[in-house]
C-alpha cells in the first residue's frame, strides 16, 4: 500500500537558496533507498511538498523533515492511501515558482476545487512538462 502526504511550511532559507539543492541531493539518495517519490515546490516564502511511499519509511522521513531548521510551521494539507504512485519517476521533483507562476497558480485556485487537489494537479502538470522537455531540473530516479 502506498501512503501519501501533502504539506506546506514556511521557509527559513533564502529565495532562491543553495539549501534547496542540498535538500534535493539528500532526497536523491535517501528517497531512492526508501522508495519514496514526490515533488517539492518552492515559492519565495514557502515549501509545498508531496511525498509518497511505504508507511514506515514515510513516517520516519516526515519526523526528520518536521524537525529540519530550514523551515518552520509545518502544516499538513492532505494525506491518505493511493493505489498508484503519482510521481513514480521522480525521487524528488522540484519547481521554483516565479511571481508569474504564483499569480497563475492563485487564479487557478479560485476555480473551486480543494487546495490539496489543485496543488497536486499543479505538481503533476509541472512534472509532466519536465518529462516532455527532458531537461532535468529535479532529480529523476527509478
Ligand atoms: C522542505 C524540505 C523538504 C525535504 N525533503 C526531503 C526529502 O524528500 N527526502 C529527504 O531525504 N530529505 C528531505 N529533507 C531533508 C530532511 O529534513 C533531512 O535533513 C534529511 O532527510 C536527513 O537525512 P539523513 O538523516 O539521512 O542525513 C527535506 C527538508 C526540507 C526543509
């Protein structure tokens, strides 16, 4: 069974920040070993992260993430069980949101669906676009 978690937090790092690269570097090794996949979105003030994988590994990773000083105010948006991974080819995808992206994203949010659903759909769209472009801004694995 695959569990997923979607959360948001307030970044304490600069925007953009080398720390994000360090996070992705760690994620590349650890997520790969723990069969965790997902997507990380960075805005000037926030992190939004979607993680999916086996329950025990996911819980252990979340404990570490929650105590990471690179962000504060961890807030769960959504969690649950899924039949199939949404980001199976991404050890941890990454998207740095520009102000323009943010405007677009917030106008999209007003279309009525729940925030979590819209956010996940946005991440999936970003991942799909990247897969089509073959440029590797996030870390691919599999
Ligand atoms: C916003 C954010 C997202 C993170 N995502 C991951 C992740 O997907 N995988 C990971 O291994 N570490 C992630 N980290 C880093 C962890 O908090 C932690 O530093 C790391 O897993 C420590 O791994 P180690 O104990 O194996 O060295 C993230 C940190 C932050 C601030």
